[in-house]
C-alpha cells in the first residue's frame, strides 16, 4: 500500500481503475513529461476508456446508465423474529427448495457468509428504530458454490395485533429491460413510509428524442466530472451547459427516470462504497473524495441508505 501512497501517478491510476470498474467512463488520466512504463500504462488506460465511450455512444438511443429494471423475485412475510411466515408462489423455485422448507425458517439460514454480519446488525437495530423501511444488498446461498447478490427491501407493516407478522421482505433482481419477455402489467410499489403497498399499472412512455438523450448524456458527464464538488447545484450545471434549470431537469428525468439530486446522491454513495472497499484511508478522506461536505454528513447519508455507518461497513469487510 505504501507504493501507492508515495507515488501520485500510481495513486491516480488506481483511482481511475476503480472508477472504470464501477462503470464510470468520464475520467481520464493526466499526461506527464515522463517517458517510462508508467506513462505507457497511462496511455493504454486512456485508450481503453476512449474505446468504451465509443462503444456506448455508437447508438445514441442506447442508454447504458438507465437500461435496467428491478424485477421482484421473492416476497416474504416475516415475523418479529425474522422468520418466514408466508411467501409468494415463486419463492420455492427461486431458492430451489420445497415450500415446507421455507415455512417458519429464519431468513438468516438463507444468507451466505458475506451477509451474516450485516444481517445481524440490521436485525438487532431495525425493530427499535423509527425507520419503516430498509434497503440493502444481501448475498444468498445457492445449490452450487456461488453466492447470489440481490437487492432487498424490508418494510414494516402495521397490524392491530402484535402476534401477527408485521414485515414484508422483497428480494429484487436487476435485469436489462430487453431481457423482460413482456412489459409488467402489474407491480407493487412501496410508499416512502415503507409499509403501504399499492397496485400500479405501468403506462407506456414515449421514447426520448435524439436531442433529449444527447443533452441528458452531457448532463450525466458533467455531474460525474464534478461529483466531488459538494456545492454543485442544478443552476450551476445549467449555466455550464448553456441551458435553463427546468429544461435540464426535465430532459435528465426523461432519460434516467430520476431527478438530478437523486442521481448525484446515488453516485456519491456508490463511489464512497467502492472507496471504502479499495482505499486504505480515513472516513474523512473518503467523504471528501466522494463529494460530501463533512464526514458527519457522509456518515448520516450512508447509514440512511445502507443501514450501517461507514465504520460498521468496514468492520463487516474485515470480518469476512
């Protein structure tokens, strides 16, 4: 690790590779006056990033940043002991077990070792918190040697009798939209309160025009290049791209299906998680590198999203 911290050029290469591995193609390495193997590597990495950008921009209507959709695979009704009381018809086939095996089974028995510590921390805190919903990524066991990483949401339900189950656990898979055989006619969506569910019928949406997609892509690139600026605002972006805030926000939402602040916060959390896993540095440094004003602000936002503080998340990594 000392080799990286003492050599700024190697440090820059590592950070760009981390960004590249996480899907961010907006960075490039600065050139230097050196004529050595490190500079040759800089040229190669920049060339790889450039070729990736060409591939992704070959078809302007292909939006690589928003071409995926969450599909619900499993729904559990769980009690206050986090045991499964009921489940949807697809749950047994998903886990490749008989229905009787799932009934009254603790959720923990379905989890793979990398998620044991996170699940223990969650179950010991969730019931006593005012929060009604928690999302996290969990690793589940399979029949083979591999683990299955799934997005999971757990929501409290309100019942008049305490002896009844009062939580819903939804296990979702992120799939490319072109892999969905048919458009979803019905889906369940949760409100922000985390316990109310309502049926929603999906409506066909008009395809964004070429101009709108190009504008949204420019906004995406600008945000990613200035992600570490905690003072960045929508008017700032609009001014830099020679447009107005209303048009900028509208076009971005048409393509990415979320607001600019939502997208920026998601990217900050994503890259901070990558930094925590890859960089041997302090929480304060990671907070600043990810674009948060202070370590305290970063800790609050991280815990609100992932259910654990950055320090607690690091502890789970070290225990694996």
